[in-house]
C-alpha cells in the first residue's frame, strides 16, 4: 500500500515541470485577459470561420510570450506569416 501513495501525490516535495508544447500554464494573474476576450469574442462572431480571428490569436500568443506564460518562439513556427496577417504589431524581440 505504501507505493500507491507515491502515485497519488506522494511526490509533494518536487515542483511540477510544465510541458514544452501543447499545454500552456494557466494565466492565474489574468495578464492576458483582454487579448483572450477579444479572441473569444471574434470566435463567437465568426463561428467555424476562425481564420477571420487570426490577428486576435496572434495578439493573444504574443501576450503569453511577453508574460512568460509560454516559451518564446518565432510566430512563423506557429503558423503565422507576416504576408497573411493584418496587424500593426511587429515581430517579437528576441532575448
């Protein structure tokens, strides 16, 4: 029975490590709420035509990167190309 305790929280002394991709840490401090609301509002307006909301999706991901809620990476790796985006924002500064 002692071994089962480890499977259900017995490792309380270890800090969990978030996965690199696929799942983002939660925004507990609501640092990107405005961008999230704009994106979700757009999705509600256009339904399955999510390509119309790409600029909001990009803005939300940029906010998450700036606030260290996800790893910084080139937006082209996430499917965004400057030629198909209609935003006034620039590229994320590396560093």
